[in-house]
């Protein structure tokens, strides 16, 4: 990520019709950190820095210096996601629907909204 502009190295995705990305800001060693950004307008331009806005940022150099994670990047990324996800929902107009009352509806809801994938271990898991 260069400033707020994502590139092919970042995790790019769509949320509520907005292009979004999570990446590492590596402009200078002093400002390394995790950023979640979104385009300013759904379906809008995405070519310049001004086309993107910040959703959530983390100075991970500070987090590592504090030895909070002891090199556990998986835990750090999970904690970043827990903080960033609610902000992203608000900024892109999305929210999770309520859990349906019927059995099949509940099952579908959990599959759709609570399953995730751990690429480092090739596992599908349920996000509490």
C-alpha cells in the first residue's frame, strides 16, 4: 500500500459496493503499519491517493516494540480485524442480518457469516 492507495500486494475485497483493501503501509520504516481503506464512492475512481479514505490503522511497529504479541502475527492480524470490522460496516453501509429462528436459516447464517479460512493451516473454522 502506498499511502492510502492499495496495490496488488494488498488484500483487496468488496464491501457494500465499495472497493476496499487491507495492507501494510511501508512508505518509511517509521510509519510501518496495517491499514484498512475504502474507496470514497461506491463504484468510484480508484487510481489516485485522493480516491481512497482510511477505515482503520494500526502502528504495528509500536505493537511489536511493546512485545504485546511476541511475534504472533496471526493474533495481531486477528486483533486488527476485530477493531476494523465494525468501522468498515458503518462506512460501507453494511450490517449482519439477525439470526433466523428456523433451523435451516440458522445453519445458513452461520455458514455465510461465521466461517473463515486459515491459509497457513488450510483449515476452515467457525469465528466465535
